[in-house]
C-alpha cells in the first residue's frame, strides 16, 4: 500500500498484517490514513467473511469515526434504540435505552451484517493493500527486520508483524507459545433472515432459558441477525440437513418470533461454532511482533465486544506507530493503553455468559428475579463503561 508522503514520520517503514478480518482491515485503514506502508496477508483464497451479523457498540463507532467510517457503517446497518433481556416466554427482565446511551457517549450502537462491515473496511484499507491465499505460518525476528514465512514456502520481510489472525493465531503461537483454547461450556448457531414486521424502534433482544439463549439483532436492509446458544460438550455436530429442524425442536415453546425467524432462515447459511476464549495475558508484543484483536484477547461474544475491541486496538496501534520515534516506545504505549481494558472485558464477558447459561431451574428463577429487580439506570452502567472509548493522551 503506497503511503501518504505528508504523514508524520513513523518508527517503521513497512507493516505486515497477518489476517484480513475486522481487526486486520481496520488496522490497514488506520495505517493508510497515517501514511504508513502496509500489506495485509490473508490465508483464504477469496475474501469471504465468516459469520452472520454483529453489533458495533458505541465505542467501536467512536473509533470508526477517527477513520471517517462511522457514517458509512451506520448507513449500512441499523441504529439500535433499545436492548432487552427476556425470559423464554417473552416476559421482560431488563431493558437498556441504547438511544439515550448513544447520545450520552456521542456515538450510536449499530447492528450490521458482517459482510457489509467487511466491505466498508476493505474499501477503506484499499484492495491493493490485501493479498489473499497468503497464510503466515511463522516468522524470524532478525533484529533490524522481521522475516515472515508462508504456507507455500515463500518468505517476505517487514519492519513490524501484526498478528491479527484470529482465535487460532499462528503469530500468537510464535510469540507466546502454543496453548489450548478455553471452552466456555456452550456452543452457538448464527444466521440471517428477512425481518417480518419493521419495528418503529430497532430493538435487539436476548431471551434466556435453562442453559440456552436466543438473540435477535436488526442489521439493516430488512434483515435480522440471530444467534442461539446451548450448553453442550465441545465438538458436537448437527445432523446433516437438519440444523434448522433441530433448532426448532430445541427452542419449541419459546416465545415468537423465534420459530418464525428459524423457519425463514436458509438451512445452508446457518453456522455452528463452539464458543472459546483464552485466559488474558499481560504482554502482546516482543521485538518486532505485536498482537491485535482475537489473536491478543479472544473473548466470548456475550458483551458484543469482540470486533469492537479489535477496532479499538487498530486505531490505538496506528496512533502509536505515527507518534513515537522508536518501535519499542510505540508498542509499549499501545500495550499500556489497551491490555488492561481489553482483558477486563474478556473476564466480564466470560462471567456474563456463565450466568446467562445457568441450567438449574431454581438458579434460573433466582437469576431472572434478580435481573428484573435491578433498576435500569444501574443495569446500564457496565455497558456504558465498556462503550466509552477515548484514545489515551500521549
């Protein structure tokens, strides 16, 4: 990617980014804005984002504003006015006024199809900055430069390698060593369907049962993103051609429009994923290698912050690289700005999922009663903390 010659001098001339997911492309867009040369290397032969939809919380939208992308994302998705928690019968347990929260924080909350977000970030990054069918499998830090090794046996050099290669990051393994994923105890299904009746206020909901949940998020263009979770051993599979049928059986008796949403979803487009994270670590960098997004801090999706934190990482790392005269100073500032915040969200998200997946009928009754009893102003506070984004002062 050709840099902007008028940009602030950077401690690196060329950055290699492993992974063209949300974090990798956001970093490419931020580096392009900063005038720093980069290349994003993606293992897939074609860019085809995995997943259905996601929520861009106010913190991600504020970070995207620094890249002049917030309006494009809001236009491509659905600005959400309310988030509610229901029980399996549809009874309201808790509600958060996202519209008010967004006004207080200065940025909205947006539901968006992952493919549309991916396209916006790719366009901002620049297609010539991304090379597909190039899987980074390892590296050698040679002091003055870093040498990337690819699956096809080839190699290239850069001044900095950023591991944005996801949950099973090869760059992370090289930096921190191999370590097992931490299974959450539940699996998930995701899909997209056409919205039935457009609501006057775009509302996201999550319905809680006994060891299972069902979430619904408007994502714009008349579509709904949905997700379901269920306690299950890792590695389970659905009967071929019967995923939708098995989900209809699993959520039989739950409130509408859950059954109608499942019936309107194309069977072949339903994605099943076991939910994993990793224990937080305090260091994301060494020498000329640094981690970002799921490679640094994989988290469960319970707070809707995975992609949001990756975008924060990207914006802050790019700011660091254009603001310090040495790479060591830049990476130290990046870690100081990001590690504590992201790791706390990892812990909070895992705790939230553990409670939401309670299975005992007695525990579920107690949980639901406690959630209903919390005043809405208090319930909104942890979300407000997670959704407040500011780039730390230099």
